[in-house]
C-alpha cells in the first residue's frame, strides 16, 4: 500500500460532522430501488458512509445521486452508477478485484463490502494527491482489504493477476490489452469506452471475449499508455 503525505490542504478537515447521515444514506438507497440493482448491492451501498469519501465542504451533498468533484479534475461517481457497475460484475465473497481509478476510494469501499474480508481490492490511481486522499478515507471508514497503488491503471497489476473482476472507472479509447490479459478466464470487467459518446461495456472472458453494451455514460478520461494521452 502506498502512503503519501498530502501535498495540499484544499480539502482540510474541520467541518463539524452532522451525525453519520444514516437517514440520508437510507433515502439514497431507497431511490436506487427499481433500477435493476439487487438487494446485496443495495445493502452494501447502505453500509458505506459516502460522506467520508467526499471533501468536507461537500458532505451535505454526499447522498445526492450525482457526481461530485474530489480534486485533480476528477469526480466521485453518482451512486446509481457505482451500484450498477457492481451489479454487472456480480461480485462474490472472496473475489480478487482490480479497480482502475481509485478516486476518493468510495467505489473500492462498496466493492470491499461485497467481496467480504476474504476478498481483496487492488485499486490504481495516477494522481498522488488522490492516492493519499483515498488511503485516508478508506482507513477512516475501516476498510482493511483495499490496497491503493500509485501508477498507470492501463497497465494493470500483473504481479497480482489474474483477477476475478476488473472495474474501470474512467473512459478508455478501447479495452486496454493488459487488462484483458490479467482478467481470469470466466471473469468479468466493466469499462466505459469512448471520448465523447461513451458507452459502458460489460466484458466477459470465456473461450473468446464477449462485450455487452449497457448504455450511455459520462466519465472522466482514462489516461495512460493504453488510454487517452
């Protein structure tokens, strides 16, 4: 796990916490019902305290169903998108998961809830500030089965492959070949593809590669050797 000292104080702590936002969290989950999201994912969303993963001055907006800025030109995805991506992956207890784009650590926390303490999430982030931010948030929220790594997510983590599931949280020009190579046979990947007209794809690795278009989305671009430059 990479642990870095924060190099800015624009998201400094200090705002008084208003409880644990339990009612807001339950209201958020209630709004997600009926969107093709299963009970296991909904219960995981209810357990993860999203307000711990946003800047302090945005905590009162943490449970709105829309993205929020987290610094470095990046965002925390809308709750419905996090839930849908987890639903498509069909995460199971004990899964080893690669996430590309740690952001604030929120999506990794939801995955961690679904795979349990016997599973592990490796999440890659290219911005040092966000690596630090994600680590602090995950530690504060009590997640011990998430490893945050500074690096180029398009290259994956061959030293920890193969992965049962891969979740890419930024839009790529195409599926990066290293990620396909590191996905276990029988595994699944969710990835947004496209620069402007983006589509979310569910990729299944069988004897060949199956791709299912899950509809239009809007994500920040994936930057790296096999991403946008």
